[in-house]
C-alpha cells in the first residue's frame, strides 16, 4: 500500500534568532500517524536526510508547502 505523506515543520529559535531549528515530521494523511520525525535546521541537506527517513515506507505522493528544498529533493512525479 502506498502512503500519501504530508511533511511539515514547527520552528523555533535555539539560543538566538541566528539558530533557527525545528521539529520536522512526515504524516500519513490516511490515518494521521507520524511516519518519521527529526529535529534540526532547515537546509537542503537536512531535507534530503529527513526524506531518507521515509525510505522504509512506500510513499506514493508527497503533499507539502512550497519550501524550495522539497522541490529539489522529491521526484517531480511524487510531489
């Protein structure tokens, strides 16, 4: 069964506004369960690392906001 995954973030500052970090999670839109989560900065590298956490699951489609990293890391036919 293929999942529809909705990756999202919750952001805050760690110590100062120069250190923006957040909780990232990938939700299964069918049952609302969290498939994977992690904490860290918002960069292309961490986007790829976070999406790699979803590799054990069969994700057929991602629905997301327009954070540019998703467009660069997720194959166009899955976004």
